[in-house]
């Protein structure tokens, strides 16, 4: 698993890096190199133990509020082919005790060019920018949640195929009772609609995404 494939760390991960501190010859300010080094050492494992999921494992979007509740969902890590031919994908990631929700929010409001987008995933992420109004505020002026109401314009590989995506971030309160977050250790939650730019059909709505961060340490 991930914990076994990475070296042990003793220093606190700085917010501006948002990649794990690694050992080796990569310079500290070579963020792409550091991220690539971690990715190259990553060993894929199946935390479900090969468990098969079905339609009953899918959480409808209008029940996404259940994610706030303590404990685990029926499907926390895996994927299911939906009845309409789409995919339901869940990914459970341990970010470690040195990463918190504020850092994740900081990353989304500062990941504003191709270079930084590639730091996130050096192999699958190709290009990343935002709609023009996003840049009306300078980086130091962007408050928490600055990305809400803006569109992340990205090119990335999904399943080995290049896709041009428009990720339109929405208010978290549209899907969740945000007043319940503190009591349930939710430190960040981002929600968005996802569109794909097809050269023939144009812009197509293809799904939704939710990034939720829950504090488990301390």
C-alpha cells in the first residue's frame, strides 16, 4: 500500500508543497520532480481485498449528506458500472497527519497554471487553468472557497485517454448541512459539476465530484 511504498517522514509538510517530503537528490524547490518521485514509487494495492460491488453500493447524489456521518459507507473505495452506462467511483485516501483541510482548500485556490496542475499528478495531468474571472484576485487575495462559482479548465488522461474537462465548482451548502461539519471533523468539502468538451457534440454534462476531508488525527 501507499504507507509501505513511501519513506518515513519527520518534518511537517509545508502547505505550499502539498506533496510528501521525500528523501533523495531531488531539490526541495523542484515540486514536479518531488511529486514524480513519489508517484514512481507508488505501489497499487486493492484495499477492498477484491470485493465486488453492485448497484446497491451506489450512493445517490441527493443522499450525499450521508458522507458527513461517522463511519464508512458501503462503498468507500472502488467503482461500479451504473444502470445508465456511467461509472460511480469512490476513492478513500489517507493524507497523513501533516495534511489538513485548509491545505487542500489552499491548493485548489492556488493551483492556477499548467505547471502546478502537473505537480498534482505528473503523468495524467497535462494542462490546467481557470476561467478569466478567477484571476481577478491575486493569489494572496484569494480567500477560502475562492474557486466556488469558477470553472477549472483541464486536460488530463482518464483511463489512458486524453479528456478536456470543465469542472464547475458549486456551493458546498447545496448538498450538505455545513453547520454539521465541525461536529463530524470535516475540515474541507468541495463539490462540482463535471463537463467534457467533445469535438463533435460540444460541451456535455457528464457527472459530479465531491472532495471531502475528515480529520482523523489528533
